[in-house]
């Protein structure tokens, strides 16, 4: 006997004749649920029932071999849905419902993480713009304040006190103009807005860190939570990052420089967002390329462990990273030598970095 499953039911055939059948409910949601199970490589209850009806049942789908069917290349006969009371309109409705299910299923943690990283960048830009605006605006009244305190304290003092006379800072030598009540109120409200933006940015950053530590613990520990989240976002997903070679990871975020290199022959980029890692941006310029290459190779291994094996290898990778860093710093301790055109003399030359 031959077992065949269509969109409207499961059939047991003998000599192209239907012996047993299990028709699916004539509801779009129920049909979509069964089609989704088939797409997920699962065996339907209706199929198990019919497989138990005979000692030897042949199947045309490898999916059904796990339930006891014997695979055959025999071409099954065509079964017309209308002969069993199913219309094309019902099929259309079921496929629409299935598409909705697939769209909902396609949105996962990585999609929310990507949006959070973008929101983090947007809020950082807005916070910086508001702070710069306040420094110019409030600087008309008390320009000396911005040079004496950090950004967070600057906003707090303006939002709390407003007038320079109320500040717990000496203002007697200020060259700023007087500030009216209406102007003071607007400036203080703007400072509170900047504080609120900063608090929201910090909240989203905490969410990003929690999410990436759960999603990719090895990568987050090695690269840092925010940088790891940026790498996953740029790659498209954790699995895409795990499939990417180290050379690709090294230049993620430097696509413009890479395309300029391919188009014009300009110098290729040595790093992308990896420049944000302390061991890269704190290194001398002539060491950054090698360090970024080393870091990218370790991140590639961490991402593969996070995506596939789920093993904890961050300690081993950090030890390997430290060992590689010592070798690079020892080997590239001095600036590279380069021959000049005049006299062929070797001179120390700082090579231009490409970001």
C-alpha cells in the first residue's frame, strides 16, 4: 500500500484506489496547522493511524520513514480536492493563514536585539545633540560651567538649579549674560529631556547586555556585550555570524571602505566595529590590523560555539587572545620601517589607518 498526504487529507492507496482516508477539517486555521507540521518535518496523527492499518506501507516522503514507512520513488496518483469537497478558496485561505504563522515565527530574539541596537545608536545621537545644544544655549548665561564638570553633572546642575546664582559653583567671574525666567524654564526642561533620553539609553543598553549574554555568552564575554550585539546585528543573526569567516568579521561595519577598496584600489580597511574594542583602539596604529585580525578569529570561534555546540569556551579563548596579544606587541613593538625615495634611507613612518 501507498501512503500519500495532500493539503486536504492523508490517503492510503492500493493500485491507485483509495482504501482508507483521513480528511483534514475544512477550516483554514486547522489546515494551516497541519501544513506547518509537515514543513517542520513532523509526522501527523492521521498519518500514524493509516501507517498502522497495514504491515507494509510505502511512502513518497523521506519525512514518513521515521514513522515506519518504506520509501519509494513511485509517482503517486493525482487526487482532486474537489472530489472530496474541498475548494480552491479554502486552499487560498489556508495558505494565507500559513503565511501569517511563518511571519510570526520568523520574528525572534535576534530581531528585537537588532532593533534595540539601532535604538541605542539613535538615542546616543539624540543625547549628544541635546547636550551640545544645551552647552551653546546655557553657555550664553554661564559658559564656564561646561569646562568644570562632566556631562552628567552638567545636566543635573542645570535641571536642578537653573540660574548660575543658585549653582554650588563659584560664578562671580562669569562673563555670561543674565537669564530671564522664561528662558530659564525652557533650558531646564531641555536639560530634563536630555536626562530622560540618557536614562532610556541606559535602560536599552542594559536590555541589550542581558539579551546578548543569554543568546551568545561566549561572544559577549570575549568582545563585550554591546560590541557582540552589534556584530550579531551587522551579520544578520548569530548563526550568520557563526558561518562568517574571521576576515569578514574583522571588517563588519566597514563596508564603505571595503567597497571603495574594491572599486578604486584604495587601502583596504583593517577593522570595522571591532575598533570599538579597547584592545584595538588603545593599540598603536601599526598594531591595530594584526590585533583586529586576532580578535576576529577568536570571535568567530566563540560565535560557532554559541550557535552550534553551546559549550563554554570563553576562558580558553581569552587565554589564547592574551597570548596572541603578547606576541603581536612583541613583534610589532616599534613603528614599521619604510624606505624613502631620497637616498633609500630607512625612516620610521606612521602608516595611515583606514577606518
